[in-house]
C-alpha cells in the first residue's frame, strides 16, 4: 500500500478521500488553489500545497503544478477524485512517465473509453446494445443530416469528449439540425477543447441506469449493483438511488455481467461506471458511455453493499487483487442520494455563492452527509455549486424516501446571498411518478414547467 497520496481535487470529494486514507494509515497531501487554502480538506490533510490561484485552469487543471506537488512531497500516487483531471488521459500518461501511480484506469484505456464515439465502437465489439447512431465522429453537418434522416427524429448530438451533462443538444426536426450542430460544436470546443460530435437516436421517455464496476490489475472484475439516476436537470443528475427500482433484476444481472466483461476486455483497472438508457416500454437497455472515474453518486452503492469504493480504488491501484468475487457482493436495502447545490430554483437555478452564516446538517439512523461545509465558510463563485450530498439507507424504498424527506427538512444552509435546492428536491421526491418509480429523465423538466406556470 502507498505511504503518501496526493489528493488533486477540492470540496467534499477531497475530504472524502483524505478520510479514507487516514483510516488506511496513508499520509495525505492536498493540492489546492488559493481560493481553497482554508478548506476542510486542507485542514484535515497531513500536508497541503498550493498549486495556483483560484481559477481552475491555473490550479486544479494545471498538470505540471499538480505533478510537481506530488513529486516534491514524496507522493507515490495521485487520487484525482471526479471532475477536473480525473478523466484526462494526458494527465494519467504524465503520471505514468513520472513514476507516479494515477488512481484510475491506464491512460490508453481512458483515452479509448473517454472518446465517446470510440467507446461506442469498443462496446459494440463487446456485444453491448447501442442506440442507432454514429459509428465514428461526424465529419460535417451534412453527414449529421444524412444519418438523422436514416435513423429518424428526435436525435441527440453529443460531444465526443463530453461529460458532466455538457455538450449535448436534442434535435426534434430536420430544420433544427444545422444550427444545433454549429452550437454544440462551438460549446464542445469551448468546454472540452475538442469540437468533434457524434449523433444517436434520442429516447424521450427513458430511465438512466448505470452499473458500478470494479476491476483489479489481475484480470478480475465485479459489478456492485445498479443505480438509477433519472432525476436530472439539463442532463445533470440531482437524485440517485440503488437498486434501480422497477427494473427487472434478471436484466440487471445480465447487464452487470456484460458491463464487466466489456471493460475487462478494454483493459480497465479501478472503479468505473457503465451507463445505459433503459426503455421501460420495450424493456431494452442501450449503452451510453463509460465514466472512467469515481462517480459523485458512489455513496449509494457503498450504503447498499458495505464496500468502501475509495478504499478499493487505493488497494487496486497499489496492485492488490480484489479478494472477492461476484457471488460475494450482496446488496441490501435501498439507498438514495440528493445533491444539495447552492442554486436558486426560482431563478433558473442561478448559482448563489456567498458566506454561510448558519449551518445545520441532518443526522439520525442511516443518514450520511458528505460535505466540506462549515459555518463561516464562503462558497466561492469559481467552482461547481455542489455543497453537500445527503445519503440515506432504509430496508425498503418507501422508508428511504421518508428518511430523505426528513433529512432535507433538517438541512439549513443560510447566508445573505445563499439559496439551495433542498425544497425543490423534496418536491421531486413527493411527485407521484417518483414514488411509484414510473418516472423518467423528463420528470424534473415537467416539474420546472409546472412551477414556472404557477408562478406566472
């Protein structure tokens, strides 16, 4: 096992990694920006090093500075968390060249699976079902038009290098496609530095179901159940749960086995997620993408399996075998996670940075809060608006929903400029479709439309 790990991230995930390292007796160094020099992760770590000013391009995304921090502090490995450099194959390759272990899949595997068009080809070869769409990146708007005419509307354009719900655009009619292509390509260039796009048929009423996989460097892999992440706003997840409700367990078992087989064939090592769209009407699954990192929603898997995914990442990266097989993974009960953001739902979810003057977090049986917040903390405007993840467990889904409603009601984050999504999340959990598990990815858009209409 490593003696020193550098944590190249911020916020609640940096604190999460530091805590697990401490439990395993691993010394931690947190690489941070000037804006985060007084953060909870920095205070808890054994050492910290400032790698740049506040803007992430000059700090958390500054590969030479992060690698130099690891090298000079004697870190054998770097944990990238999620976001920032976590799915950057160039960063993983630089780590490999410097003799530093990147806690994630090999750079070559990340490059192939991180390229969404190439990942589709890899998964097609492995036998996973795909929606009709591009075999390769689109060469032109004309190529997109021809393909859309062939497979039928609606379609969705996606950035080959995309992620985090960005670089996507739904197209309902042929007349919209050329403008959508130009807009999506421009967004992809600005956000990812890569303007390549691909296209596939769009399922208007689909569920978002994902399989958590874990693979070691000895050719062994397991899946740790399935998560449902269908409550989304603008393709960004807000509520996640495990197991996926109203989904055929036999179908999930096959999907999990296929996902493990596919990523092992690609040479995957570490924790990852294989994401699918599920069509409830046809009971069909369609591959979307592979996330080559720890997911924001990983705690729901931990709550139902009892497996610490960060600890497993560290062990696998250090070369240890998993030590258990698929038959040893026995999920129990139901877990739900809500992402609490500093955003104002009444103002189109505009971020609300500022000083936290009052903070009250929920507790009680089977309630977990992953957060870096403290009273007196100033939420910066420079980064993602995620404040905390509220995670609950119960023996059944009704109990988990009730427990989450109670946890949200207990949550207080106040300041002169701060609003949060707690009330909106509680409203979503109360929706009859969510309670009946008949919801799909369009539910939150429906809620927002109804809310806007009533306000008018």
